[in-house]
């Protein structure tokens, strides 16, 4: 990624707009679908496996818009040292993720929500 494309105030939504165009464009929608699908799979895995260490520095977004966990140092164990805590939420759904998904009424969030419901139903079987 060329540094001049981004600045320190660039968030995930800005990244998607810069790389995939307007939210109404086909390229953005495809990347949003990839993000939504991979985020729901990651969220289900995080919930079921009780994955720790899920901060944003451990995540990347691929060129196609998929979210990927990249640091497995404390993936399934406790943190080193005393007083260091991991998230207590079963999975992350940040404001930045919601912006990329189009907000609570957005098509990307509807896809995420449907994937989560279907995933839980399959896991319940």
C-alpha cells in the first residue's frame, strides 16, 4: 500500500472507499460481501473457540476485502504477565466494522447477521 494514499486519520471505512470506490459501486459491494462473510466466520470462530488476543493490530484486510487474523502468539491462551486482560466480549463488532457494513440497516450488516444466524443454527445441529 502506498503511504501517500493514507494518513494517520484514515479508518477502515476510508480504506474501503479509497480502494473500492463509492459504497454503491460493484467493487465496493464485492469487497463488503467478502468482509461481511469473513467477519461472520471469524466472529463465530472467536465465539465458539473463545479466542483471546483479538485487537485490531492482529487483523489485516486482504486486497479482496477479507478480514484475517495474523498473530497467533496468545490465540487460545492467557496473556503473559499479570494484569493484562483480553476482551471479554465473545466477538468484536466495532463501529469501524459497522461503517464498512453500511450501519445497522445496511446490506452488509444484514448479510453479517444472516451468516451469524445460519452459522449458529449449523453449530447447534
